[in-house]
């Protein structure tokens, strides 16, 4: 996290949640860890995920974790 958070912030990203013991209340989920990030736009996410800075630290994530990355578009706030 020490290296991850500054790189995330550099691209306008925010860590909303990280949980190593998420409880499944309905349905099924075969993963142990959930990390939820927020970006202002898909373009901001793409700039971050394709950056050299992120790619350097992503090596650690890829070596230690297996699982999907989902890109989810949020709901616009109501006026």
C-alpha cells in the first residue's frame, strides 16, 4: 500500500474499500479479498492502469493475487 496509494492519487484515483474478509450474504463469491477503487472517468482509470508507475507495482499484485478486475460505471448523483 505504501507505493500503491501515491500512484493511485497521482491519477485522481481513490481507495474506497479494501477487505480481506468480505462476507458473502447472498449468492456466491469465491474470492477472499475485495478492493474498490474510484476514478473520475474511464479515461482516468485507463491512464492509471496503463501507466509505467502502476505497471511497476502491478508485478507484486500479479505475483500475489489471482482474480478479476472489473470496470463498473457508477450511477450519476441525483440533483
